[in-house]
C-alpha cells in the first residue's frame, strides 16, 4: 500500500453539484451527494453513492484492478434499453485508508456513459 505524496497527491472532496449519469436513454444515477477524487495528473473522477444508483441495471463482473494507493476495484456492466456496456463502472469495496471516503460509491467511465454535473 502506497501513501499519497506531493509528487502523487490524492484528494477526495464533496462534489457540490448535482450529478446525473445516463446510458442509452436511461438514468443510471442521480445524486447530490457525489464525491470527486483527484489523483496526481489524472482527470478528476466523480463517485456516486450506491444508494443513488439504480443498481438493478448493473451486474458485477469478474474483472478487477489494483491501485497501490486505493486498493482493489470491482467492476460492473450496465444494461439498459437493449444496450450493454461492459465494465463501465467500478467501486472500491474495501479501500485503503486513502480512498475510504469513496467506499460504497461507484465511478463511471465517461467515454462510455454520460456524466453531467449541474450547479
């Protein structure tokens, strides 16, 4: 497990905007309780609490990845309106301490679903 450093910072903060995630005309998530994770030079990632996600549209897959700063990520496929996107969302279900604020949240690949943030 690695700790954030000035060369590789990680910051997680409450997203003050309303977040809507959609795919194939279906609303996957709507939240006013999202978090934004900023890590080093990567683009910011919005995480939405599972309670604000329509989990009936998702199936957990066997795919996983490991981040030395955040832990192991589990992945989910979405199916809505006859369309399917594999491994479109991920979650840190047992995160390292650095990522604990996003435990129980889902993040989404923005090139596969639409993530909108409104004031």
